[in-house]
């Protein structure tokens, strides 16, 4: 059970407080309700670019990292297709330093030509190194537009291509900041050995005077129902042939979300899962294989991916995989198999919740979903799942007409 208090400032900032008396450290976590799905198709990559720009200093504080490091803290951030999250971990006695820094860049980020050029260069270099010049690096640049035709999940967080970032103007980034980076579009979690009244005073002190801004109203195109198998084979200079099978699945708030998460565990969580046992250990078709869900807020993907053993064709693997899927879709898991999956789930969740930062991020994520107490009811929802539920979801989503397949063929002469 993660205990928390919730309050909201007049400017719309939602605040969660989680008291932990067992650690001398504290966390200040800020979730902005903006991700790559909120970009326009001709200006992709902006959410990720902005993650970097937020470290370029504010009007009052020329450098973000130094004051935090002097206070014994560390920080980082990440962007996804759904959210942008900034976190600070520092001694609880110095927590006001993090609140000062985070509130100041929310209020008055410094838009200087130098900062834009520096961060633009960093993002362009990251795009080239991680996505264009690394083996299998462009998988999501290829798989997303194969799986999605209308919804903005059809581009990766880094963006569709380099040009929008190369051509981003100061007016572009200022407009993006004004639209998304304001109290009404943010969730703050403060965690540590503090008292609620003290936290309220500090948050009001540093955030209370920031203008609310206008809450961005999201109106994204709905992805049409997929009705036929999609396949794409590309050639790349990679060590092994690789495969990615992406199945559409419901959104994060759908009742079947947790069931499909367990279905992915049954398929490919670890070496005891069906994909590994059947296709690697018994049939020796693959060098590695796994299954996982993306956890997207809107309609997401269950992905089966891995690499083929030398001499195995894509067709051989495809036949074996669909035979395994047919078996899973025709017969219920045994109770003992579900029990094994649940034991591993409980162990992973208990380990995850030991970390103060992870608890703070989970509270922010559930607040975004509409109920921060969902962090405490999640386990019960998993434990209510039956083998009948998993069988039903397997039949519904593990079908060829709901699948997009990306095959990467190893070719040493390919660019």
C-alpha cells in the first residue's frame, strides 16, 4: 500500500505527497501531459527536443544541473509517445532546491539561440547514433508506421525524420512550451520524510504564482480497426535476421489491459515462457525471443520479437509461431502456469515499489489516468484475472488480421 495525500493549487497544478520515513532522500517528480502523440505530423520530435531544452537553463538560473549537484542531488528525464517526465533525487533537507529549479523552468524557460542550437545538435546526433547508425536502430521508425495508419503513434518519440528538428525555429519551440508546459498540464509528486503542511507551504511558495495557462484539449485521430495482415521485410547490415510481430491491443484504461499484460508474460516473459521453451529450447529456431506490451495510453501493441538462428528462414519461424499461437488460443493455461506467472509478477512489483522514485512516478502516472489510488488497486486487478480471461484475449488479439510483421533480413552489403 502506497499512502499519499493529494491537493491542487489554484493554477491547476495537481500535487501528490508520499511520506517515507525510512530514507534520508527525497524525490521531486514532474509529469507533463505531453508526448510524441501531441505533435503535428510535419513537426515530429518536438516533445523529445523539449525534454533536452528544459535543461538549458531558465531566465533566472543559467544552468540547471549545478545547483542540484551542489545540493547532493541528481536528475534526469525521459519522453515517451504519451508523457514527458522529469525527476530529481536529493537529500530531504535540500528538497527546496529541486522545487526552486523545477518551478523556475516551468515559469520562465530561457529561450536563447545558443540553447536551441546546442540541444538541437544533441538530438540530431542521438537520432543518427541510436536510430540510423546502430544495428536494428530503425526498428520503430519502420514498425510504427506499419502498425498505425492514422493515430500519431505512427511515429517514434525521436520523430519521423531529422528535418523537423533541423528546421525548428525559436517561434516553434516557444509555441510548444506555451501550449504544454504549464501548471494545468502538469502533475507534481513530492516524496520523502516530510510533513503534509510543510509540503503544501513549499509547493505554494514556489509554484503558486505561476500562471495556469490553458489546458490543452487532446483530440487525436482514432486508429481504424485493422482487418488484414501487414508485412514488411527490409534489408540491413545487422548480425542476425530479426522479426517483430505487433498485435493491436486496447488502451490503458480498458478492462482487458492487465489481462493482455499477463498474456504477454505467458508468451515471453522469461525462459519458462512458451515462446522460449518451444521455439528456442525445443525447436531451436531462434537465438532469442520475448513478448511484451508497450503500455501505451491509447490503443497499444503486444510485440513478439527476437532473432533467428543461422540457417532458419522467416517462413519456418512464421509457421512455428502461428502454430504456438493457435495452441494458446485454443486451450486455457493451466492453473499452475498462471500461478507461476503471478508469483513472478508479485516479486517484480514488490521489488519495484521498494524505490522511492518509482513510487513517485507511479503515483503521477495514475493521477494522469484519473485516480492516483489506482496504484494500490492494480495488484488486485491482476489477481482477479482467470485462465478464461487470458484465453478470451488470446483469441481476440492474437490473429493474423490484427498483426503487423516487420522482418529485418541480415545483408552485410546493405546500408
